[in-house]
């Protein structure tokens, strides 16, 4: 969900600075806003895990930028060309699985219906197992980003959010929806996936040397990430004004 940096590795340095740095900055601001939220409220477990996950995203993005650094410095300082680490697929493929698994778990934690909770549990386990199997039996792990992990993960997150919304309609939270943090998170991740998933589906029909498509995809990733983490920041700031956390 957070793999925007890799899209622009083959672009000139000016485009790397234009797209990668703003994404990393907005992710860092979201993590800082989340930390502020935790300090101001009696946050529950799911909120604490969310903020921890945001810091993990920042860490992974910083580590995942090394192929671009190596490429633009002509591999003088990072001798990864021709090795297992030349691209960052080895890092992001497992992280994609972790990201979708986290968001499914996050929204499932607000679902009270026992049948749906159990169903979502099975779906989480199945998604992790089959995604790992897909990476093991295919050659995608070091050559590209797994469409199976992304597409199936997006569908499961969408399903979980729909169930989550139905839970909201039946709860008292509806009376104070403005200060309900998971609502902001759901809006951000839902719009983000709606923007990014089609690109992942149709990317196989475009050559990697197609600079127009690469720039187009980088722009979509840029604005989708800005929207996603801006929504998080707004949610953290608004919800930090109440004493009780959800």
C-alpha cells in the first residue's frame, strides 16, 4: 500500500526529488500526528498499533529508497547492482502482505458480530498463507510486485470496511462520528486503494520504458499518498480533542 518510491527509480533525479520526498514527509507527519494523538488521549490497543504501524511505514520507506540512491550515485556507495538487493522487491512484497493484513485486522477489531469476526479471521489467515505461497511458487518475488497480494488484499480491506460501516450504523458511535478515528482511517485507505489498485491491475499492459505511464503512475501515487496521510493527520488532530479514544 505504501510502495510509491519504487515507481520512480528509473526517472531522472529531479522527478525522484519531486515525488519521493513529499511522500516520505507526509508519512512522517502522519506518524508524528499519531504520536501526538496517543499523548493526548487514552488510546485503545488498535489505535496504538496503528501509530506503531505508521512509524514502521516510515522506516520501510526510508530503507526502501536505497535502490534509487544507488542508481543515482551510479552504485559507487551501494554496490547492489546484479545482486539480490538491486531492487527493493524483496522488502516491499512481504510488506504489502503485512500492510493489508494490518488494515483488515484493524477494522475487524471494531466489528462486534461474532460471525463476521470469525469470517474475517479466516480470511486474514487465508490471505497471508496464499500470498506467501504465491511469492514462493512464482518468480515475482524479486522481479516485481505481487498483483495477487495487492488485488486480493484490496478486496479484503474493502469487504472489511463495508462490514465496519454496517457496525457503525448499529452503534452509538454514529452520534459522535466526527470524533471517531477509524472513520478517517477507513476513508483514507478506501480512496487510496480505489486509486492505486486499477494501476496495479493494468500496469502489465504498459512497458516499463514507457516514461509517460511511469510519470502518470508516480503522480497518482503521490496524490493518493498525500490524500491518505492527510486524512490520517486530520483524524488524529480532530480526535485528539476528546478524552475518550476509540
